[in-house]
């Protein structure tokens, strides 16, 4: 018999296997996790819990054959497994606030590609995970709601903008969750929460139907406790739709199968100098990067020091695009005063950019990306730290009185992550290091565009050599 009391100790794939064998039902899993959310969400993970909807969904799955194919014909290894959807993603009939008080009464009539894929894959969403306003900041402290915190130290941030998703998975409130990443928003929470966080290649996951990022920085992806769980969720999310402006070449096999292949001997570039801000790097981040370098060498890979592939001149170009993207997330008429000071400041910057200036900025950013891709082409992967320090205290970055200082502090905390949004490369944060105080410190590996399979193969090899799944935060 399966002990439901401890079923959250298992990986998402192990839980899916139990459902497929008929040893546990989707309803039993859903009831277990809803109970944990009700008792243990002191980490600011959820903004909306859709318990009744989740129970109905789980019960309907229980009336199907385990692992029954969805409308696409696929059979997900995560069929029947609970998850959650970020509050930036449209979910028909479920309040979706985009982390903003200006949208506190918005209920979409349609679901986006992510929510549709989760349904198609047979997963059960328990609700919407917390995000900062419009997913812009690298911390998750939405107006009028609890901050999302890392369960490793509840006085410290879970990161952002997928901070609620990171907190939910790290606290065992769901086994896997979806996030989105336009400048590090999956990998930052992964580092803060001791998780695997994968930003897939540009175009790997559809932006249907809003296509709200004309620049091409953002993509949805998984947060999980293991590489294989992350790969299984990417198998659910991936795929392009007719009309998508970007798409990555489809994988040769499933991403989960890629985790079971040896990557071979790889050439891995590395650098530690910050990309978007000239800031000091905490000793723990440097130690994590050095330890990862030695681990990769011990696995037979060639690790080579390289210069930073993006010049300082690329930073203001990225900031121009970022400000315009924030300005595109307009509040409903008459509700502009409800926006946070940082959002208003970025929006004003965005409105100050003319059409030709934006066009020139996008062109310049793509040239910088092309040069970086050419410089990194001889290498199979790139190693950097994920963040400049362990997770900071809640409120350490947010500065409503001085949004410019807030933005500068965000850059200082995350000086590497946005580089791979510019280039469109896949990138993954892995929880390989821990401070003496027990705080997680991630390291980041990036791969060539559309080579998500090789990146996952390498990440799985690293996890097998230095596993972390046995670690549990306080209150687990």
C-alpha cells in the first residue's frame, strides 16, 4: 500500500508512475496537496487556490484510464499529478491578476498555451502562484499580499518573478510548477529556493494567444526538485502553434529521454565576471561556480575560461526593451494609480521611447546576441553563477520611494541571467551549493539555441554525480 501521508517525498515522476499503475488516484494526490497548501503555505506561494475546481478535475481524471492521451494524442508521465499555474498566465474562469492590484477583478474567458498544455498533459492545477506586478521585478512582493519567501529561511525572498512557483515546489505544496522567464524569472527563484529552474530556448513554448513579448525575451518553463521532473514538465509545455512568431526545432526524443543519455565529452565555457552590472560577487556564488567547474572536469568535460560574451553597451539596449515591454502591460483605464511605483517608473521610461528608437534597440540587441552566439559557438555549454549572492532579506531590493535604486539593486542581484534571454539560449539553474547557514546557491548552465536536450543531458549527469534531492527545508 502507498503511504499517502508521505507521498510528497516522492518525485513528480514517481507520483505519476503510481497513478499510472493504479496505486494512487489523481483525487487522492490532489486532496493530499490541497491539505498541505491549506496548512503549510506560509511561504506566499499561492494567490488563488482553486480547490473545488481541482477536486472536480482530479475526479474526472480518475474516471479515465491512467495516462489516457489528451487531445494532442500525447501521454504525459505526469498525468494525474498536481501542479500550479503562474498568475501571469491566462486561465479561463480563474482570477488572473498579473500580480497587480489594477487587475484584482480580472477573470479571463480563455486559457493561454501554458494552461491548455497543463490540461492536455493531464495535470491538476491547484491554483495560481504569486508573481510581482506584470512579472517585472526579480523579487515577489505583490501589493497587499504576503511576499513569496524561500522555505530555507522564511525571512528571505523566494526571488522572482516566478517566486510563488518556486516557493510552492520548494515547500512541497506541489511537486512541479510552471514559471516564465524574461530576464531570469525562473532561474532566480530556483537559486533562492534550492530547485532546478529551466528557461527553455526561445520559441520552445508558445505564447498563444496574447503574444505579449514582441522582443522575444520571455518563455515559459519548469521549476522542479529534480532535472528529470523538470524535463517531464517541459515535455508537457513544449510545442509551437501555427502563428507563433518564434519556434525552436522540435526535439528528436522526449526531453525526459534526453536525461537518460550520456552527453559525451563536452567543451564548456565559463566566466564569472558580471554581465549587466559592475558589482561584487559574494564568495558563496564564486565557490559554487568553482566547485561546479571542478565537478564538470571530473566528469570528463573540458572547461575553458572565456571573456564575457556581451559588452556593457548591450545593457542600456536591453533596458530600453524591458521598459517598453513593461509599458505594454497597461492598466485598465482609470486604474493607473493602483500600479506600483516601479511599474509606473518603467512605464514612463517605456513611453519615452519612440517607435524608431525601439526598432533600433531591437536591432542592436539582436546584433549583440548574434556576436555572443558566434563567440560561444565552439562550446557546448556555458557555466556562470546564477545570482550574485544567496537569497536576500524580504524588502532588501524593493524601494518604492526610489524606483531607479530598486532597478539598480535588481541588476546587482541578477547580473548574469538576462544574458541568455537576449541570446535565446536555454539555461538551467542547478542547486549545487549551500552556505554554512543552509541557504541554497545555484549555478547556471546555458546551451546552444534549441539544444535543450543536450543541456538536460548534461544537467542530469551533474545531478547524478552530486545529488541534491535528499535535502529538505524546515517545515517540510
